[in-house]
C-alpha cells in the first residue's frame, strides 16, 4: 500500500474514509471499530473492514480481496500525483491473518478470511456455510419409504406422453421433488412451476395411506407471492377433494417473526411441523432468510424451492437462487437419476451436456430442473421473444422487437423531457383506470384494477423515478399541488385521497401488516366522507383499518421493479431514466418485462436500454464455487 513507493499511514486511510464517496458513515465507524479492536497501527485491517461493510451494503456476501488488491481507490484529499493504493494480495492477506479480528474458520472473530481471499462478516460466513451444508446433505438424501410402483402409476396418470415427443420437464421435476429431500425448480413465468407443484402434491399425497399425515406448508417471501402460489395451485383443480392443503403464507409468518428481533420462533431447535415445505419466488429470498428457513426444516421433510434464476436478486445481501442454480450444470444428471427416470416414467432423458467430474460424483445436479417450455406464450409471442433477448444479453435484438410497428404486445416510446412527463402520463391509456378507483367504494373492483396494470420504474429517485411518478399522478388525480408522503409515518386522513394505493414499508406485527403488503385508500362504508385503508388477505378476503393505525407506507400508483417481484399484471408500463445507472441491468429489465401477461410498454432512451441489457448483476459470494467447483 504505497504512495510514491512509501507505505500509507493510518492518517492517510482516515483521510480516504472521510473524503471518499465510496464509503458510508456506517463503513467508517465499522473500520474504526475494527482498528481499535485489533489494536493495529497499520491501515490494512480497517481498510478491509470498510470495504467489506461497503460491499455487504451493496448486496454482496463478502469482499473479494483480489478485486481491490494493488488497485487505486478514489480519494480527493491527496495532492496531485499522490494516490491511495491498496496492498498487494499476499501482503494484505498476511496482515489480516495475523490480526486478532480475522479468523479462517471456527471461532468468534468478527471477520472471516477464506482460503480464496474472500473476507466475510462472520454472520454472513456462517449463513453461507449453513446453506452449503444443508444443500450438500439434503440434495443427496432420498426420503424413506417411497412406493416406487405406486409413484410410477400416479406419474403416468398425471403426465400423459407429450404428442410432440419432447422431454416433459414438468414430469422430470415432479419425480425429482418426490424422490429428493431438497429440490429446485427454476423457470420463467408461464413455464408451469406452480402447476407442477400441484401435481407434486398429488403424487406425495398418493404416497400416504392416511393422507392427513402429510403436513404441507406453502409460502413465499411476500404476501403477494404467497397468495399467487395459493391461487395457482387451486386453479389447477387437482386438489379440490383434498382438505389438508393449507393456506399459503409469507416466510416471516411461517417461521414466526419475533418483534424487533432478527430471530424466529422456528429454528434448528424448534423446527417447522411439516413433511413438505414449498417456497415460491425463491429468487427474492436473501441469504440470511434462506439460511434461517433451512435451519427450520426438519430432517425428515422435503424442501422445494421455486423461482426464476434469471430474475433480480433479493434487495438484501445475497443472490442465493442464482448462485445455487449452476447454468453450466443444469440438466447434467447422474447415471443413477437417468435410470430412475426411465424406470418411473418410461422416458429417456436427452443426452446431458458435458459436466465436470466433481459435479457428476456429487449428486447435487439431480436436485435441479429448469422448465423451458412456455405455456402462457407461444414461441412466436413477442413478449416471450423480448424477454429471451434481454435474458441472453441481445440488446439490439430486443430493441428491434420493441420498435416493430405491427406488434400489439410490446411497444417503445422515447422518454419525454421532465417538464413534459406529466402531460404524457395523463395521455397514457392506463391513466383513466387509475382515476376510476376514486369513484368506487368496492375494494374488490379497485384491487382488480390494480392487478390489471401497473407502472414500474427502474429507479426510486430522480425525474423519472418512482417517487416523482407517484407525485405527478397524485397531482393529476386531485391530490393538489402538495406531494403525497413518500415513507409516511404521518397518520392524518388529510394526507390521503380516495383510490390511492399504498405499500407498507415497515412490519407491524400487531396489525399483521408486513413490508410489501399493498392496500388501497377508499371511503368508509359506515362513515360518510371518511377514508380507511383496505388490504386483501392471503385468503382473498378484504379487511380494513383506520388510517391513524396505518404503518409506515408509500404511495404506489407506480412501484419499483424490485417491489414488483412476485406480482403479475395484464399490462406493464416500464419507465426508464434518461441517464445510465449501474442499477440498470438485464435482470431488472427481464424482471419488469416478465411481470406482464398481455402487453409491455417501455419509455426510455434506446442507448440506455441497450446498455442495460449488456450489464449483468454480479454479487460476490462463495456459494456457487463451494457447491459446484468442489473446493470446499
């Protein structure tokens, strides 16, 4: 770590921390705390501490020292010609290993350095290790007492041969889920993940003589994701005569949130009372929550994760589903699994891609199936083709589809200047539907409108961000010139308007309202000119609460793409900013586009869109390498 061939001092590090835009106040405090705790006068430890704190706040699980070793960090305090340069990789790791605050495994040091030069906050290292242990143990565990002849008969009834002769990946996924203690079913919208789960439930219920013995828990990271899972399973009609299928619930409710605590009532010492646990929208589940879920899964239970590995990762640290679904090893099954599929279904799997010896010998790959056939859209559907182009990083091809004038599924519009945005919103075809919610007292009708279409914004702030769009729409719909509260803790009814959709931003355990729950402000049917907040329960019923009781919330005529995960709308309008941002990625665009069932309209600039398609989210962790590269 040198300036003009001399070592940096702690004072120079302090100057960097204080002046660099790279670090937050939390990063700086943590760095100073680690320096005091380690009683070091050299800057290597506090610099690493500041960086690992910074990287974690950005959604990474750890800091890869090689990313910064020998690199120059931006700072404004040094004179021209002087630069703050990180130490070499070997020098840096040597200093950290000798420090009292850094360990290499077991112990209680606040930081952990692994053998590949990744530095973790200890709790995240422990979360990652617990997930690795769970998957390695459960993926290779076959549940006891499987009635294979009965399973084969039930599979034949539920999955008749495809007329096309193609591989029925839903059938393969169902057999995998029944014959494994841990399984992951990935696939985009319309590929039949939840309908496959309904068939899995039928197959498992068929394995039990006394069907009441099969204890099932269905869940998702949000109330919307949970209710959609429930609706999708119910709509198949396969379980109408089954009385033991429970109501789907959120992960926090399932695990038993303890107010004002990061812990849950259900854990390794008090596991969930279940034989089967199904979690939908698993891409939204962050590393700490996934670890706590897996800790609460009884050893005798099956865990099935559903999700789309190409979607946005969780807002909190980690991209667990993307990490554990290795694209190069997808459908790279073992010979044992090939024989099992043939014996149960009579179907030969297609030849496997070339796989590494480590993968073939681990057996992990037999617990992952990706559904590839889309039943919502035909291969010629423009929405399907657009999402595929974005997913594959083909920005020019995606733009060509958007600009096709004869297509009624997708459309493109150049973003107007900020001063003209309000007028364009008012002319937008969906505006009148928002206005209609002001003139009805029927919550169900308003929720139907909200489910029909939604404005999605790539960013929260800025002239084209979610907050600005909500303010403009509220103004047009009669809220006056004063902007609506953004993250309101203000509980007076004068802050609201009829038809205003709101999203809860802070859990309220007493009211059982949780972050992400969406409600609508509507007239109180019992009190003239009074307003109340109406929320739709996971069961489909609607309840209302007085506005002074409403937890912290924000208006969501428009919502960010991140907040839209787990939702589905007939029509989607995506508004992009007029300037590039590192937050604009192909995963964000793919997630927004795949929220739509019928039409997608995008406002933006062509060069911003194509740049976003080329940019991928890369979160640092050791999860994928530990599972698939055989290094741990």
